[in-house]
C-alpha cells in the first residue's frame, strides 16, 4: 500500500540485443531483452525542478542500456540489474528504483522470462 505520493520517471520496454545467458545456446549470438526502469522521487520533485533544481535524466538510463549492445558476454541478468540500480541511485532525488530485464524469446510458450527488482535507497548497498 502506498503511504506517500510519489512520481515515477521511467524508460519502459526498451528492446536491445545483448550477449547474455548461462546456457551454451545463449552464448552463440546476441539475443533480445526487454528492459524497463522506473525511478521514484518524492512529490516535491515537480516544484523543485520547475524552480531550477536538478532533473532526473532518463536519457542517461536509455543511453546506458543501449551501450550494453557493445559489451562482451555476461552470464547473469542480475549483473545488469545491479548496474541499473546504481544508475538510478546516482540521482540524488531517487528514493526507489524498479527495474526488470526479460528475455522474450527464451521460452516458446512464455511471453518472457527474467528478473525484476524493487529497491529503496535505504536498502541499496
């Protein structure tokens, strides 16, 4: 249950082709993944930004995810999720991050399989 007002700044369902996976068949070529990131800020964010405060720039998230296409093979989705959390919490105003990475083609009879995380700044290590 939500106790306080929040604003969500997001990049949703961004599809990129990356080299990822534990299985041998996943190591042959890049595969598509869908990436979504939500950065949560307090309700006062709108007024502070309009008054000249720092903006949470979702373009930085977008550009970082695009750059994954140039990387070497990574076995675990969790490595990319940890990076997304770090990017999100790199913005001073962000109080929580929700991020998910899904492989849409991994199982024939599933829309996708992946990992999602929701983390508050207080829990970020």
